[in-house]
C-alpha cells in the first residue's frame, strides 16, 4: 500500500494518483447514462430537461469538492506533523459539516428549483420536467456531496483504490437501475432520476460505513470539537468547479432566451449542449 509519507518516484506517483483520476472521470457517468436512456425511451423533452437542470444539481453537489480538496490538503499537512488524533477530529468535523450543508442545500433546492429553472429560461413541459427530475435528485443531495468529498479524502487516507472501487460500484448501480427503471419498467424521467439518486446513495453511504468502523486507513469517524479556523483554512468557498459549471448554465440561459424561443429549437439547443 502506498502512503503519503512514502518516497515518491514517477511510477509510484502515477500508481497513487491514477485511481483518483479514473474516479473523477467515472463520476460523469451520471448525466451521460441518464441522457442515453431518457433520450431513447422517454423522449426529447425529458432529455432536454435532464441537460438543462444538471449543471444546477452539479453546482449544489460541488460543495463536496470544496470540503474534499481543501480538507485533504489540511489533513495531509496535519498528518505530516504527526498529529493523528487532531487529523481524525478534523476529518470527522468536515464529514459531518458537509453532510449538514448537503441537507440544507437539498431543502433549499427543492423549494427554489422551479424559480431557478424558470429564471434560466425553462417553461411549459420543459419546466415541469426539470423540476420533477431535479427534486428527485435533490433528495439524495447529501449523499452526492459526501461522494464528491470522499473522492478527495480517500487519497489523503491512503486509500485511492478503495475510492475508485466505490465509485465504480456507484456508476454500475446507475447503469443497471437506469436500464431496469427506464428501459424495462418504462418509468421514464422518474426512473432515470431514481436510478441516479440510488447510485449517489451508494457512493455517499459506503464510505461512511467504512470510515465509521475500524479500518486500515489513516482516518476513522468519531467525536470532534468544532474548529472554525480549520474549517476556514480548507477554503471550501473557493472551488474551480463552480467556475467550471457556471458557463454551462449561462450557455443554456442564453440559448433558450435568444435562439430558443420556439420549443423544438430550444430542445435542439439543449441536446447540442450535451454533445
């Protein structure tokens, strides 16, 4: 097992980072798989709705990346100083605080999603489908936040391969349940959303179970004392992921407002955004 305290050659560095790289890439399977099954079995309007509202859901989930990237750097620093007990306390604090933020954002998202989608330019059947799909996904938002966070924290815990396995299990859950709910059971948009929510539950809860029990990693969930300075030092308010998703929303808003005043043209714009 490769640990952060080891001496790294190029080969060992690639072996250590490759699972995390694959893990991040595989996370994008959610939107791709939903889009494939919805477009083939539910129709063009539900497919456009998935493409339209997905960046909003991703932005809400990306708070997990904020906690994860900043937290993993802070935890690695503290572990390097030999303060194992303090590192475990901060690890537990970050996980609990991010889960709480996920619950708060889920509630706010469910309440405000129709207004947000309408502000972005959705109306009629497209607006109804956006709200319907988005609210089902938002029920699993705390798990989605934790999944994003643990993708980063697994590397700090010295278990990047385990993080990859859990992400693969989550992605396969999405693929299998999409095929079952959408293609076989003909549940349409609801089936696609339910499949994604279940996969996010797998990706968020499995790490909680692992870290909540005695394990061979560097961290274990337990009691903590709130440390505002440590929380602030993670700089969770700075994330390139926000700036990566914002142009996608701008593009959809501009396309629907300027080019997409006709319904069919609007759907075509949203489908092209996916490609």
